[in-house]
C-alpha cells in the first residue's frame, strides 16, 4: 500500500511540474520533432546574376539603388557620428558612423506609434496601426499582473518630482 501511495505521489508531482511548465514542454517537444523531421543541408554558394537594365542604360546612367538601414530603438544622441554617443561617447559606433559618412543621414524621423510593435508594423505595412487593428503593443497575460506593482509618483508624494501646481510635502 505504501508503494502505491509513493507511486501516485511521484506521478502527481511529475504531473504538477509538467503542468506548471507546459509551455516550455510543448515548445521543446515541437522543436525536437522538427529537428527529427527536417534535414538541413550545408550552405551553398550562390552566384548572383548581375542583370541587365531592361531599358539598355549603361551602369552610370541607371538610377541609384536605395538601401534603407533602420537602426531601431535608438535615441537621437546614441550614435557617435553626430558628436554624441551612448555614455558620453565612450561606446563608439564606427560601422554606423562610416555608413552615415558615405551615405545619407536623416536627421528627423517620425514614428507611427510611440511603442515598438505598432511602429514596426506601420513601417512594414506602410499604414498607421489603428487602420489595420495594430494600435497597441501586444503584452503577454502575465505582464499585466506586474503593472500594478510599479510605483507611481502618487504612491509617494514626498518623493514626487516638482510639477507646476503640485503641493510639496512638509
């Protein structure tokens, strides 16, 4: 009888652990199955065709190719080519600096949204997020439970920054 209770306890404990980590377990199983199913071959060299201009123009007469490199989530003074840089310029950005020196650097940029995912979706689609239902950054369900834990200035008025019309604590 003790042995049956021990087996039931072990199985119950294992089930509880699996249920608690069910997302990781399912993703791990799917990943394992995909590795077993799909063979990935070695890299192969590709010879790119240079192509000809359909209008027969010489290479110097063709319009330029445009390559847009978007360094996402940078502040206005995070790159060192503009005289600034992260941590007062102690973190150099030489590769981005060389691209800016050899090409065009846009000094003003506008985002379609103030948060990351909707602004990326707008950049990829060419439309404002609210026009196709992408107005807010998707948030995992567990993240919203943490939002009330973040202190706000109203929680501690004695430590709140000075605001016009705000009463100071004595």
